[in-house]
C-alpha cells in the first residue's frame, strides 16, 4: 500500500477547482445568454428558461454522442457534471456504451443506470413535499 501510495500521482486540487469553476461558469453563462436572447425576442422569462434547459440537455446529449463532452469532462470534472448538461451526459453515455447489446437489453436496461436513482429519489421527494404542502396549506 505504501508503494502504491508513493507512485500514485497527487491530484492538483487547486487546478481542478479552477477548471471546474471556469467550465461550469461558462456553461451557466451560455445558458443565461440564451435566456436573455429569447426574452429579447419576446418570450416570457419562464418559457425562455424552459426552452433553454431543453436546449442545453439536447446540446449535452449531442456533445456526448460526438465524444466531445467526455473530453470536456476530463479537464472540467464537476464543472461539467453539475449543470443540466451533465445530466444529459449521464443518461446518453451508458446508452451509447451498451448499444451493441441491443435496444431492449442494452440501451433500455442501461439507460438509467446512473440517472435512475436521481430520478427515483427526485420524484419521490417531490411527491412527499407536494403532499406535505397540500395538507398544510
């Protein structure tokens, strides 16, 4: 264990944090620019936010399919995982990886391997909070 510990390269924490901050900030700034443009074109702010979220998910899935998002994630770390584009990546990547096993047992079974627990707990929590809100208010 000592030999492994001595050979393993030490992570450059400061560099990783800076890259995550820059890339995550650029993704969010890009989303805000899209929202602002849509609002200037006459959309309501809520509609513009919804359209931007859908567009960023599409863009994240497309970049994952082209292999670009993984290269971004190699340097950005959490900066590429935390925004909604990272969620799209977590769904599309397993689907692409297991496509050769078929659409049902490959894509269908592995599509929600990473994102599945997030969806289950997110939906369950929203139902519980909705019920609490319903009975209290």
